[in-house]
């Protein structure tokens, strides 16, 4: 596995979420995903989803968009374990550069699994 594979797995997750049923608006708005030094940065552009920025933010179930972007690292399956070897933190931002939240992988895992991330998980 390399950085481009990691980014590809996150992009596949966003594409799948964007296409389910009526689609998840924030998944449809993902415009860039990059990994640098253990930090995965996900950029959102509401125009890509065909909505206003305020509508995207107000209708999202996530106040911290990193919690949505981090779903792939929050699982206990093989994929989640592989991705956690590469990603330490997830930063999210609007295309304007405004932060939409950040969280460590351990924080995302604990919120999802309702228990701390154990060493080696």
C-alpha cells in the first residue's frame, strides 16, 4: 500500500456515499483528497454538489466534517486497520480554506466504536 492507494480508498468511500439513494451532500461536495505526512486533508466544494455552502453546512449531520471523512479509519475491519497505518489525523476544509474540523484517527475511532483505539489496532 502507498499514499495514492490510501487516497484512492477514501475517494472510493466518498464516491459510494455520494451515489447512494439521493446521495450524501457532503460526499458529493468532496473536491480534493490528499495525504501528506500522516495528515489526510479533504476539501469540500458545495458547488460540486449543486447546493450553497450554507445549505451544505446546515443540512450535514456532522458539525465536524472530519468525523464523516474518517469513517473508513473508524472500522475494525482489515481496511480500517490498513488505513490507520497511514493516517494519523484528518483535516477538512472548504474550498475557500475555511476549516470544517479536524480530528485524530484515535478520536474518530473512539467516537465510532465507543471505546479507545488500542495499540496495534
